[in-house]
C-alpha cells in the first residue's frame, strides 16, 4: 500500500495560485474545500478528510491530468489551479504528434533555437497545427458544389425566369430586354469553401500577433502561400447563421470535421474563454492518453512501420466447453516491421512508484531514476502474443523517460524467463525529446534479440 506524506505548504483560500503535481497529495483548508465543493470531482480531484486528523484540514489529490483550471469567483476569491505532470513532459512535443496532422512547421524551418520561447507563447503552435490541417484539406479535398445564383441577363434566359420581378421592375420601366434569372451553378465558390477561406484569413490575422518574429514571419508566409489555392472563392464575412444553413451532403460530407473546427475558430473559442453562455474555464491534458496518442503519431510517421488492425476477442469457456463470455483483446498497437509482427503497449507510469510487494515489480535504473515494471504489464502483453489473431509476434512495452543534460537515450531491455521475451523501450518525452526521436525509431526497427541488457523475470 502506498504511504503518502502530505507536503507543505498546504492550500489556503487566500492563495491566488494553487499548485500541485499529478499524483501528489496535499493538505487544504476546510474553507477552500467547502467553498468549491462542487468543482473538485469535475476537475478529477479526490478530496477526503484523513481519519484522526485535524477537522480543519482536508487532503486533496489528483492523478491522470495536467494543465490549468480557473475556479469561479466566490466570496471575492478566484484561485487558479495549476496541475503539473508527474514527469517534466514537453506537452507540446507530445501534442504535436498526438493531434497534429503533420510535424510542426515552425520547428521544421530551423527554428529549434526558439522552441523555449514558443512554449511560453503556445499560440504559434496552435496556428501551425490548424494551418497544417487546412493545407492538407485544401490541396486534396476541395470540392465543387451546386449553389443558387441570381443574375440579370440581357436578351437571354438562363435557368428560371423570375416573372414577378421581371414584370414589376423591368417591363414597367421599359427594360424588357433585361431578364432576372435564378439558376444552379456547379462551382468552388460555395459556402463551405468560403468558410475555409475566411478561416485562413483569420489565421493570417492571428499570425501577425505572435510575439516571436521568426515564427510570425514563417506563419504569415505559410498562410499567404495557401491563399492562391482558394482564389476563385469569394472573400466575405462569415456569421453564425451561415453555419446553420450549411448542408454537407453527398460529395461534401467529408467537410464536416474541418468545418466544425473553423466554426470554433471564427467564434474565437480557441482564443478566448467564452462562447455564448458556455465558459471555458479549464485546459487539462489526460497525460496517459496524450502519451498513447503521441506514440501512435510517432509510429504512424516512422518509415518501415505498418500499423495492423486490432479487434481480437477472447472466449471464456464453461465446464461443458461452451462459450459463456467473449471479451475484447485490444493491445495499444499491432505493427508490421520488416515482415515481422510486433505488439506494443504504452505504459505511462510514475517513475517514483512505491509498492510493498517486491515480487510484483522489476526494478530498473533508467536515466538516474528508478522505474518499476509491473509483472501484470508483462503478463498482459505476453497474453496478447498468445492470441490466435495476433500471434506469433514479438512483444514490447514503451515507457516515458525525461533525459537531462547530456544523457543519452537508454538502451532497450529484454525481459527473459517466459516463453516469449519482452522488450522494454524508453521514449524521451522531455525538452530534448526531438533530439532522441530518431534513435528511438531506429531501435524500434531492431529485433528483440538485439537488446543489450537482459533481465530475468
């Protein structure tokens, strides 16, 4: 059982900023806990009063989330919560691979020296992600659609003649040769593309506000380079009512995801705290999910690695041999590397984990920090390899590490003693993560037998 020792200073209602680290337990004043009693559960906090403790002290703990949250104003107090991750993660490096469709263009154009500044002003990252998605869509998925046009022709008719308007406005004024018509036109100048162009203009405007000169110049040039691709589309203001009359059907159905993001952008949801009656008062990352999706993005962008579908099921048989239960068996990643199948599981674990049962963990010293590998994780990934849908396959676990100074990426470990060896990889997720990414990818392409260090389970 984990022994938790609360650390000082404790949280007080008078503090403007309440700091805590993911997985940490702190003491908090009763006044603070009771004033925001309805907020803790929604923000992922566990709040309880220790047995035999002081009645004026509560214990608060959070796990699985990192970020900031603004508590509402009450009794003149508006404290802000700051939840730091267990590890000193480079959150934007992970988010870039987890949610970006492409690598960050700001980093690609030799702006690595400015990365620390970019972290302090993350707007450049958000604009770069959105521009990358707009670029991918505009270059490959821009479509024509039928729109209703109203135009006055001279001495000819196209589509349907608007008889009422023709008689009242043109015949009575002696301009019978003018013919107001309504017709359908198949064009790129439709409402969906107009929304994309307006969003591109908005990103161009926001790029001019980025404080870092090199990033500002790169983002502006990038947006300017995309504008000619939508040159045939009208440049007009977009209002919320335009989204209500937009119909994305047939060949336009694939516009729905990008249009939803454009709607949020043009409503300033990403750049302000309010959208109508809804208030955005927290920006929190699920650190475990972020690590899993970032690893997925890294695997997807690694040449020589092919991701295979998952979806196996395990059957539980009764005494008579009949199936009584089917349950899903879903490893995080099933890969094909050089003709060989590899099953990977991502394990976002606290490197300072404490357990009293030494038989259930394998202790490793990695990058001057202790990592304890649960035997249950090893059993789980070995079970995947025994499944008829996935096996035969090599298996591995991936753990995050944070490297400091001149530390190198740790070599993989190989856990022996089972019918299937298990390889342990380590992925740098700190501020030097980009420097060690190529080495991590190279090691993924190696065979399990190439691991330099061996443990006996």
